[in-house]
């Protein structure tokens, strides 16, 4: 008799299938409330269970029994991890250990599950995980998974299966390395993306709806902006239908996308949601495209703090990172918030960016001081984080700023703002950012440590024990012609294009956002 599952009793929309040819374990390597807030989990869960010969069940840290049927993780044919953040690499190892599955792919046999990875981290640099996973999905699952699942369902001998899988467009198999091109969904309307399983036990307790994918603003620090081009929007008709389907749950609608305010019909969509007697929230918006209607809709939906991401404080650094948002845009957003009744604002900034100097950090203090005067008694929260260079961005050649500089930058901010009542600074630890940076641009040497690490602390211990100089990954200036471990992946644009953007950053030259008919980077050719 199946064990009673209290988690499942709180859900609506889950799927239990029996007798399927292929049993697929979908794993989010973090806690349930975090994983169920990830729209990608819902999308892949629905996609796999829509296939007649596949049953898909979910797993979250630290459980190794499925949510749906309490089946052990090691009893599935295929285990697919959705890896969104570098720090979750250690949770991948932890979950495999808990499930008594060998973490090293080369040691697994025909009796073990096939283990694959997808998500942003798998797409931009799979090498730090290459000793763990049999295969990686490079790009968007809706395109890649159907042909991949067809082969996996054949249940061929492991080596034969891996060789055949390596022929699928968008699949990287470390055992059979070759050039792999990212695959992406051309028409989003073919695959509406929304919450499938409804539960209150999530980070924000919302019904998620994806409005768009990709971003065309060319911010030079942003891996997602480069790896998920081109910008694509869902039609308003499809989004309205998804809102209609959400009504029965009465939950706040969470609009997902790189920059919700860029959606061409955002005002109409906001009105439709509010007219449906639903509240709404957004994943993010840009200060240069936000509208009065959007801000008012958010406030009517209960928003208490408006978040803006200037990222930098000086005109010089705006040119470096190619962030087209001006100081005037930031003040306009704050003014819209105040007019709608808001008093609290959150600002995202980075420190340690390429070509940054401490004088640029002082400009963050100056901007914050002017904003605080503007908001009066309201509260400003600054989220300040060290910059982490990522693959497939113009800054992939850049070193990470050293601890001395980052500490000096934080001291400037804290000292400069300490006398301003109602201003708070929160910051990620430098050590945590450094671990993220090592993993982001890691290679097979780093993979040898990851496969043995179930925590950041263990990873750092192994770095020291193996005499690996972390500065090789962190603070080394890369040569223009250096061959990167991710160069075997093709995101649709050339390395030459990225290098030209790096040089434009060095000379403070901006690059316009994507536009119809643009052929600059090569993705749209």
C-alpha cells in the first residue's frame, strides 16, 4: 500500500502515471519551496508527462523518495537535474550520495540510471559537472527533450546509448565531446508556460506565467542575456488564456521574463489581470521601460517595496556594462512608486566590475544620497554584490576583483551611507561569490573536486589539499586568444563578437539593443 504523502495532499495538478516505458526523475537540487518556485520545473514536468511512454516524478533536497509515489531515486531509468545556480552543484552530489548512486559517471553501470542535466548552468559551462553527468541539455528543453527521450526509451547498452544521444542537436555528452549548438524555441505560443502544480508551499505563493524569453539589451555582465537570445514574446491572446486558466486558484499572478516591462502589451496585460479580480507581481522590470500602469497595478496587488537595478552608479560604468538605464530613469521609477503610494525601494548594485575604480563606487553613494532625499521618510535597501565573470559574456576574459578592493568598496558604501537614516546595505559574502566564480569558469580539474564535494566548505578544502591556485580561475587576466573549456558550445554568436564587445567596454562605447532586422551577433541570421 502506498505511503501517505502529506506533501502531495497539499498539491493540485500533480500527475501519477503507471506502466510507462520510461521512468524519469526530475530533480531540483534545492529545497521543495525553492524548486516549486522555479517555472522550469513545471514546464519540464508537464512536457515529460505529456509523452505517452514517459512517467515523470519530482525530487527535492534532501528527500530521495519521489513526491508523487515515494519511489526511491535510484529506481528510475533517467534522472534529470535542473541546475540553475553554481552553489547547487554541491547539492547534486549530496542527493546522489543520499540515493546511493555513484557520483562519478564512469563508475556507473548498465544497472544505474542515466543522469542528465539541463538549465542555465548546463548550458553555459557543463565542464565542472562533466564527471557526474552522462549528458547535458544545451538550450531549451521543449526542443531537445522529445528526440532525446525517444533514444533513452530504447534502453540501449550505456555506451551505445551515449553515442547515439550525442548525435541529438543540443545534447553534449562528455564521453563523446564535439561541437554542440544551443537549441531554442522559435515560437513560444506553441508551448504556453505556466504553473502546473499548485501549492501554497513556495517562495512567493503565486501562479507563474511566462511572458517572454531572452533579452536584447546587451548588458555585458549578463550570461542570460547572451545565452538565451533572441528576445521572444508570447502573444497577448495566449497570456490572456493562461490568466483565465489561473482564475480558479485565486492566486496572485507572477509574470516571468527577463524584463516584464519590455513586453509590448504590458499595460493591456496588467489591465486584464486586474479586471479578472486577480493580483499580480513581476520577476523583474527595467527602469527605462516601466510604465505608470505597471507600477499602479503592482501597488494595487499589494506591492510594498519597488525594486530597481541600476547596477552601477557612474556614467562611466553605465557605458562599460552597456546598461542603458540613466539616473533620470531611476528617479522616474521612484517617482512613479511614490505617486502610487510606495515608501520603500530596493536597489541592486554590483562592485568589482571590469574597469571600475573606487571613484565609481563613490558615485553609488552619491546616487543613493540623492535618492534618499527624494523619497524622504521612505526606506532604501541596497543589495550590493561582488561581480562574478561568466562564460559567453564580453567579461569572460576579465579577472574577478580581489578581496582588498571589494572590502574597500564595501567600506566606501557603508561609511558614506551610515549617517543616512532609512538606508540599509545587504551584501553577498565575498567568499561565496568567489566559489561561484571558480565554478562558473571551471574546467575538468575543478570537476575532479566537485564530484567529491557535497558543500562549499568541502570544495574549498579540496582546493587547498590539491594545491590548486584559486587565482588561476579567479584573478587571472585571460589572453584574447585563450581557448576556453566552453568553446565547444555554440550559442549562435562568435567569440570574435564577444571580444569586440569587451573592447567596446574598455573604450566606453555602447551597443544598441536588439531590433528587428538586426544581424550583428549572428543569432538571428
